[in-house]
C-alpha cells in the first residue's frame, strides 16, 4: 500500500496524499510523476522467470500491466472506498463498465439493468452481450427490495446507476444489494454500480453493499475535460476475476492520462463542493420559474428517490436537469441562446454545459411519459450570478416560442 493511504484519514485528506509511491516520489516529490515504459530489463533469466511467476501486481513486469504511475492512481482511488481491495483502470468509462460486466457474465446468464442506465451501457447489453447469449432485462430504477421478484435461476448480475444521468432518480442501493446477497441461486448475484455522479466522496459504494463500483473518471476525477479514463473498484472477493479479465482483454491506460487523472483527483473535493453549491442555488432558482415544470435534482423534493438520497449520500454534485413547459422546440431555443453554457457531451469539468436530453428514447421498463422538454445542466466553476443571467436569456428565447 502506498504511503498516505491511511484508513484513519477523511476522504479529502486521502485525495491529497493517496498513492504517493516511494519509487515514484523518492519521498521528495509531492506529485507522482509520469513513468513511461513498455519494456522492463531484467538482470538475468532467473529474474525474468521470477518476475513472471511472482505475477506481483505491484512490480514492473511489462507495460500492459501498468507502471507505478497507474498504480498510484489505482491506490488513491481504492483508498477512497472503505472495504475495497483494488482498482483497475480502463481507457474510458464505457470500457470500465463493459469490462466489469464481462468479468462476471457468461453465456446463458441474465443481467438486470436499471432502466435509467447510461445509454451506451444499454447498447452494449442489447448488442454485444446479446450476441454472446446473455439476456438483459430492464427494471424500474425505484424498484428497491422488489428486485428480488425478478431474480431467476440465471440471474448473474445487476447494473445500477444512481442517480440516472438524464432523469436523476435515486435507487435504494443498499436494499437492492441486500436482496442480491440474500438470493440463494445456483450462482451468486454480483452488483455493479456506475457511481460517476456521486463519486466516492458522496457515496461510498462498497461500504453500502455494492460489489463493483465504476467511475467514468473522465468526468469528476479528471475534472478538466481533457482525458478519457475509467475505473472499477472492488472488494477482495471479486478482485482477481476483475483484474484477470481486464488483462485478458488487454486493457491499459497511458501513464500520461493516469497522471492527469491523479492530478485532477487532488482537487476533486473542492471542485465538487463548489459545483454542488452553485448547482443547488441554480436548481432552487429554476424551481421558482413559471416556465419550469420539474427540477430533477436529487437534493430537491421533486426528484424521485429524494428521501433515499438524504439517507445515503453525503452530497450532490453539479449535474442535474429540469423540464420546460410547452413545446419541445423550446429546449433547443433555450440552449441555443446560452453563451456561457457550452453545448457538448460529457460533464464533470470546470465549465458549464447545457443539453436538451430525450429520456423517452431509451426507456423500456417504465416509459418516460412527461411531455415537456428536458434540459440537462453541468454546472462548472463560473460565477453563479453570471450563470443565472445566461439562463435568463435562455428563458427569454424560449418564451418567443409557443
Ligand atoms: C460519461 C459517462 C460514462 C462513460 O464514460 P466515458 O469515459 O465517456 O466512456 C459512463 N457513465 C456515465 C453515467 C457517464 O456520464
């Protein structure tokens, strides 16, 4: 374990000191530098053979197994999840989700997936997994302990996302994980959570019963909208399966990207707290607008699962949505009128973004029937009054339409 990963410290402290590996820092460098290599030279054949046999996760063997720069980030991420044993890195959040699923699923299995899951996770299940003979069944994000009624002999895994990144329902993760653990089937049921919205700062997933917790680190960990990277953190029971399948699938992240993600991680708590505060102020301000139907923000009472958010989460991040009354065309007019909010995918960076989103296109278990247009906001680090003035110009433009 790297220096600074002490269990006794609070999360913000772990962000600062986690993953400070001796061979990278020599005890004298604060920020672990980039360690680039594919090939490692051994002093002799005996050492080469010993290296292979030891299969030590933490001694340099070959570049595809990572280098101290990647391990430093892995250790820093693991330290944030009480009860976790290890973390694997992947070249994107999507790769992290898909490889985690492939590490537990076999042909003939049934995967249960929350109906508000990230759209590429659905495509992977409906395309790639289906072709492997794995069936996916979608369920209501608010199902809670009722999920046990969906279990069958073939159920192998549950993919959760809470809140959903378009509609923001909060799932009862502890109840779903308890139901999975209580199930006495042929094989146990593995729970996987896409925890990108909350990060381990606001939701400590392993401690709450999740087996594998996944981050699109592209978002809040990196925080600067310039790197693609994903992670999966798990406890001891699933660690070897996760690690071996990542290796078999040839997953590796460049040390430069790992370095940038580790650098972003250092300031994640201040960024998240600042983005949380501005997002809350804007969400409450939006809720007062006549044009606004619903504000879909887990910390606001309108949001389905709000009570569970209060019970389980330590905070709310900077991503939420709201509905705008009237024709769907209003959403495009609103977003086009904004100057500070960029129009772009992804989120979690320091810049604000706005997008019309279409939850009705991706739901099958419980259709999204709200007829109003939905706009999703990523709140960045700009001044709150400037952001409100920008949104006011969006409302002015939308008012021009019926
Ligand atoms: C962006 C995102 C992902 C995928 O991450 P990438 O790094 O873009 O592949 C997964 N889940 C959620 C909730 C996301 O927002």
